[in-house]
C-alpha cells in the first residue's frame, strides 16, 4: 500500500547467486534479455578494465524493479510494462499501470535504489565514492560556478566525499525534472546540517521540489532523493536477492 503522502525507497543488493539466475531472468521482457546479453559476465574485463555492471547485476536490477512494481500494482512481474520517455526516463505504461504511480531508480557497483511514490515527480541517485577520478576537472566542467566555488572552499580531506554528495544531488534533481537541462544552470549546495534539504537555485520558476541527501546504509556510497514536496513520509527497506526464487 502506497499512500499519496508516502515515498518508499528500496535497497536492492545486486550480487546474485547464479543458482537464482533462471528465476530472475524469467520475469524480464524480450528487450531486457537482449540488453542483459550485452553486459559482460565478469566485472574484470580482458584488458584489465573494470565494468560497473555485470550481466547478473543487470538481471537482478531489472527483475527487482519489475517485482516491486508488480507488488504495488497487483500484477505479476511479467505483466508490468516499463516504457521510456524522450529523455530516457522510465515510466509505467498506463495500459497496465496506474497513471498516478511514479518511480525512479539508480544503480552503482553492485547496489540499486528504487524509489516509488504516487502523484509526485521523483528522482533518486546512488553513487559509490571513487577516489581515482579527477574530481576538480569534472566539477569545474559540470557544476555551476557557485557550486564549484563552494566545493573548492572545503578543507581538502572533505572534498572527495562532498563531490560525490553533490553529484548525487544533481543526478537526483535532473532525473526528477526528466529533462536535459545543463547542470551549470542550477546551483546546488550541501545542506548546512544533517537532515536539512539541499540549497537549490535555478533560473526558471521554482517548483516545490524537495531535494535532500538520504543515507543508503552503505559505507562508501552517497545517495540523494528529489521529490515533489514539501511534506512527505519516507520509508526505507531492503529487498532480498531471494525474493524472486519461485
């Protein structure tokens, strides 16, 4: 049961026991199975590169999404039709779904978050903190001047985590919008204290988006949620990988 003032966030571990693979694969659409076949079976590739998502990860991710949507809608996972809009944002086909039901999802290195709500736009993002990237070059190219300046002003030991926190907030907000506006047009600043919403400034008319960080319960990861606000009740659960072993 999902009430209009609720947002449900599910954490899905994507490390799949291969014995469960047939059960998870069974609920995928033909198109999803074709996409799954394009992912490598192992995380380490033959040239030494490392792949963020393996075939098993993708199968677990999409099957879990179908399972959750089906449970909320009263369908089987196979009956759920997931479409994609012009900007790549997934949505429920209303021929089998609820036209007031909204969802969004994100995955990063073996974990996924799936957010569900009703009558509200929503975006969610999950990031693993990776110390190997050139974060300042990326931040200067992608963030607004004010956001970048705020990142630069932080003590050096705090900058890496702050970068990924800001990245999660940007991803969640633009997934919430469902459009391809430039990140440089929007200023996002970290909240002054834990639990407070992030500071959000944009050149267009401001809507009622509530943008905040959420605790994914995963050491070394950051996460953020953007949802039509201002008031909502957030609940957080974990979906076990055995949920589709049927």
